[in-house]
C-alpha cells in the first residue's frame, strides 16, 4: 500500500471541488441528452481512462486480491456509479446541484453507523461535533428553500435521498473491499467499480431500452461534446480517483463529512451564475461549515 501524500480530508476536499464543478456540467448534459445517457457516458469515459492508466503505468496486481473484494467493488460500482448517479442526476435536474448536495450531507450519519457496526470505527468527539454542525447547515439551507418556494419538491427530495443511501452503501462496500485486500490500490479499485457500473448499463440497455451511447454522442454539438468529456473527466475520473484515495486511507464518516463543503461551493457557483449575493442563510451556513471543517481536520 502506497503512503498517502495528503491527509484523508485533503484528498476528499479536492475531490469535492472537482465533482462540484462537474455537477453543473452534468446538469446541462441531463437537460440535453437525458440522465441515463449522461450517466452511461461518464462511466464509460472513466472506465476507459482507469484502464488506460492501469496498463500504461504498469501497475501490478496486489499480492492478495480477494474474490470478495472484487465482488464488493463491482456491486459498489453498480450501486454508486450507476443507480445512485442516475437518481442524483435526476435530482440535479429537478432541484439543482446545491439542493441535492444538501440532502447528501446527511450521509455521514448513515456511513458512521455502518462503519461502527461493521468496521469498528469510533468517531472522536470533535468529529461528531463537526458532523452535527454540517447537519445544522443543511437545516438552515433547507429552511431557506422552504421559505422561497413555499413547498418541497417531494419527488426531487426522494430522488436525492435514494441516491444518497445507494451512494453511501457503495462507499461502505468499497471500504470493505480495501479492508479485505490490503495491497489493493485506488486506481485498480476504481477500474473494478467502473466495470461494475458498465455491466449494469449493459443490462439496462438490453433489458429496458438501448442507451445508444455512440449514436447520441455523434448527434451532439461540438460544445456539448466538450462539456460531456470535461464533466466526465472532472467528476468521474479526477473526482473518483481522489475520493477513493481518501476512502482507502481515511475514516469513512470523517471523509464523507468533508463533502459538507459541497453545498457551500455549489451555492457560490449558483450565485455567481445568477449574479447575486448569497442570502444571510447561506452566509450563516458557510460560517458554521468553516467551524465544522476546522473540527473535522483536527488530529
């Protein structure tokens, strides 16, 4: 196992930044090409790059690669990179990236419970405090959304919650895969996960309806083709590479708590695109998230 160059939260933070920017590109692609095609395209690009890097760099298989690890990673890819991402992209389209990420921030509680029950990981007091502050941020932003719209988009919220649970289960299975094969690297793990996602897309295409990956891509404008590739690179290759490195070395609940900065970043991008300042609710949530992040990164 290689020694990490950054702390677990450093890898997680860089992953969150990359994926948050990609989420706005994904939203455009969902509107133009649909969530199923967008999801299948980004998974195909990621799998191709992971495979190419693995071959070109001459990476060797770990001394022990347990069959259970492969199975867990394949299932993780199907749940996290296929089903979960489909629900997430649908939620992006209905309630926007920032609101979807707000819902995803309840994931550390779910993962913390799984890690406590199955991995024996205990959270330190300051980490519990950080998680609670992030959840308070979610509550503040959710209240703001309720005041603005006067109602909740129940379907959009349901899609986000379902995506969060599937993604959390996928993250947990990924960590279990690392635990069972200590010499397993994050690049090979990503390749196995992406393969699991692609198998899922193949089954969907055969059982339900053809995805027409190549045909629809040819019909896109040069601008949309560029956006599709850029989103896949940032969200599905760079973001996933950094994220799995954090999951490989870090504590599951703490690493996923770092993603609490994603709604703040997404709100900043949305405010910039709309050319207006964030509201006082957003500023309050931002201040709390900074305190939470400080607690989270203390050793």
